[in-house]
């Protein structure tokens, strides 16, 4: 028996309840792309505002690590960015910063960022952390 057949009854009940709360006639006025934007939100973010309002405990906004972070951040492809409307970047201690990955604490809207020795190491570590989010703190 196929999975679609075995779940047909349960899905029919779900569909019936869904249509009670969200009548299909109301949704038919939208194109699929419009409906997707309506339900998921827009992926346009004002990154300049994020940068202006970010806090840097343990760093100054003029520190190389912060300037390098924003250089790498602005080059990230859409969808791989750290999508938070507020952010705090804090120092992540350690004697050899290049050995550590950044750590995200989404509950506190905080990115713990080691003071990497170069922009290349920062980019490598940040992209690795974003790509492997299951080990990147709370991301």
C-alpha cells in the first residue's frame, strides 16, 4: 500500500478543517508567488539598518574583525545570511581564535565571533558554521 493511499483519510480530515478556517475562494485571487510571499513574508531586509543598530560588546565598531565581518556578510548569497532584525556581536574568548567557529545564540540575538587573524579565516569559518547550522549554536 502506498503512503499516499494510507494517509488519504487523515489528509482529507485535515483538508476539510483547513478549508473551514481558510476558504479556498479567498486564496484563489493570488498567484502562487504572491501567496507564498503573503504566507512566508518577504526576503527583503534592510541590512544597513542592521549594521547601524548592531552592538559590539568586547569590540569597537572600528575593529578589523567587525569591518571584516560586514565585508563577508554583505557578500553572502541570499538565504545564507544571518536573518535577524537586531543583532549583537560579542567577543568569543580563546587563545587561538583561528581554531574556533563563531557561535550563534539566537535567544539573545547574539553572534559570538572570535577575533580571527584574517578576513579569509573569518569567511571560511562563518560560511562553514552557516552551512552546518546544526552545530552552529541555536541557528
